[in-house]
C-alpha cells in the first residue's frame, strides 16, 4: 500500500526508535501487576487523579527537532502530542481500544470520496492557539506544506508520495506563495486532500505531527522548534540544547471541551534527557523528591533490573507492560546461494530454537516467540500460521532432511551478518543463539558482526545485501500495511538507496493485493486481507520471524492513571496524574 521513495523509506527505518523515544508506542497490560491498563496500577499512589503538580520525564535521548514538520511520530507522539494537536489522533485508551483513530482537531476521522482518493475534514468550533487566536484550516495546510522544505526534513514521508504533486513540491519557502494545489481550503473550517491513488488508511497518517497547524505569521523556519505555537494543552516555555531540557506549562487557551483525548492533569512537564539508562531506572526505583512524580518515555528495564524488581512487590506494581507493533526476524536474500534454494530456507526455519533466541533477547518477560511476520494484535490483521513448525527448541531432524533434499546431505556453512550494538535484537547475543540452533541441524554459521551504522547500510543495500542477516521492522501505525508493503512490495525495491525489500520480492499478485487492500476504508476488512497476505507470503520462507519485543518500564511511586495502548506500548503521557 505504501509506495515510498528511497529517501522516504530510509527515514521510515528510524521511525520506531523515534516513536519509542518521544512518541507513541504501547500495548495492553496483562494480568497480575499489569492488569490495571487504565487508572491506578497496584502500588501506585492511591486516590482519583487530580489536576496539579509537576511531572518529571527522565529520558536518555533528547526530544530534539521539536518542530511538527521534523518530528517522526505515530499517533501524534507522546511528548509532542502535549503541544501539537492534529486532525486525528490515537484513542487514548488501554489495550486494543487504543489502536483506533479518533478525531482531534477535526469533527471526525475524515470523509473519503468513493475511491478514497480524496479526503475531507471539518474543524471543531472553538479551537485556539496559546495566544488566543483561532486555528484555521489554512494553518493546517501551511503546516503540511512547510514539512516539504528541505531544511525541515525528517518527518513522516507519506504525503510526499501520496499527495498529487507532492513528489516535486519543495515547500512554501520556495513556491512563491503558490502552495500545494492538492490541499484545498474552501473555508476556514474545511480542508480537502487530493491523493495520487486510493489510501483507505489516510486517517492514520493524519495523526502525524505534520498535520499540526502552524500560523504562517509565526513561522520562524529552523528556529520554530525553540518556541512552536501550541495548539495543545501545554506550551513550550524552555527548550535548552535542542530538547535536552524541555519545560512545558499550561496553555490557558486550550479548551478541554474540544479535546476528548488529553487529560492534561499536571500543571507543568519537566523533560530532562541525556541520562544514562541505568541512572534513569535507579531514580525511578528510588523515587526520591521530584523523582516520585517521574516517568520515562524511552528507557526500558533490562533482564538484570527485572530480576531485582521481581523480589520487590512495591516496585513490581510500578512496572508498565506494553507491546509495540514490531517484529525481529532472520532475513534471507534469495539471490545469494545457498539461500536461492527454498529448501535451504525452510531448513533454517525448522532448525531455529526460539527458546534460546528469546533468552538471548532478555527472556520471556521481554520477548514473545513469533512465527508470523505481523504482530499478534488484531489491529495489524494478525492471522496465526506456522508453516515450518520448529516447536520451542527447533526440529533439527526435519532440517537435516530438507538439507539433504536440497543437495547438502553433509550440512553446509553459511555466514550470518549482525550488528555489534548491544540491543538484544540484532546483536551478538541473538546471533550466537541462532548459530547454536543451526549447529544442531548440521549448519555451521560464521558470524559477521558490523558496527551498527555499517550493518544498517549493508542490510538495506540492494546491491550488497547479505544472504543471511538479522533484521527488524516496526510499523508507523497499527495496521498490516506499514508492515508488509515496505518489505514485500516489488515496486518499492530500490537499487540506488535504502532498500527494505530484503528478498527483492516482486510478485505481481502480491503487488496487486497490496493495491486492492489500500482501497479499503473498512479497516477491519483490510486487516483480514493483510493477515491473509502475510500468511501467503510466509509460505515462501523469505524470512524467519523470531520474536516480538515486550516493553517494561518503571514509573515513580506518585504516578497514577497509567494508560498503555496497543498502538504505542508505553504509558500515554497525556493521561498521567501526579496528585
């Protein structure tokens, strides 16, 4: 469904890290200490949430590029969504309910024409900026147009590919005031988008911060991030060192009657970044002084920290559990021998010991076994399948049989490329677990570890893609489209830039089905089709799904109203109370 340019897809590869760091990533809590999805969690401060107080955010990565044009977020982001409202946003509820798109500045999620090539939105009444001036659709049009400017690059790429004329537009600083003809503003409350092709999931894209209104008269170009004009419940009063220290205070002109999603309980949000992850978790654990009312939007608990909290019921009760739409997998390049032989790829699939891989990824608390490319969430179109059942520990006998049928009765030697980054996803620990799994089936694996940037460059290079490597992918919104299209749509193969279709699959039937699903505005029906397509592609053994990550994050002892959705995987900062 997504026909992104090679530049767009390079940007998309980093979307997940940005979503987790500053934005939206979440999934419904489970049982036990995590069963509280919305409202007080066991061990958190008691009583109903109240307005007031200061919420402290302790992060490792700075909230840099705090300009709606430059932010790459899902659902409007986490910290960004406190300042920037968009036409639509994610539903701020726990679990699966949180994967839904709901109106934000608009009165609905959008009205498509018959073939979903045109989408119309109407603004709510009473919308104002932090200075009290009204928000208009002309401001939304301008906000989108400025995201096309080269000096403000970095945001979500979809509109460049989807809007008529978007592929050549260079932004308002160079267009002489002409603007994009494919964004029509007939009046101050109506805006119409004209697309190059049907896009039934346009309401998801309208959650991205590029849809935040920007008053043209207040635009200061690359300096706008220092004091962007707020349309949300908070305004920026301090932005030091490009987001390292960000202070937000109430926007007195925000009207909660126009915003059903953001609770905005605290009076002040103090975001401090550049901290070591171990220090963050220690401060949240101790919860002394201001840290009692603190959270993190980018730092997970690791295996060692979870082992420590497991013996402390109070700390255990302050851990939020979430799942983001993400898959870690073994990728094959069928153009490289011996992976050009389907039976070799099937043999690897049967041989994999997912138990040892999950242990290498941090254990069952931090990773769940995967046999499907799509995450196990209905919103993504999850359809169960296991075409090459390896069980929990692998099936080396079946793997040896397939190797013999492929012409390798005495086994074979292959190279597995991985990153040297200690991320427990594409890292040496996981690579070693794969190596040990395949050894039992007579496959000798030589490990090729590359520095992370070199690793990413190599695995996304169509002309130099390894035959066998660790990889991962996360979706920009909860749907099968952002998962399957970039990885398996043959029209997205790029030979002179970042190529994410690792198998270089160009199957006309797959391409046609992607286009047909893209036409659907019934997202439930689209989900079923995405799941069926995932199952069909899986038969070709072009990859081996390994696991879906699980996120575990601490909150301070005075934090309550923790809401974790299946869209984001982490607590929604707009719902948190500290009193």
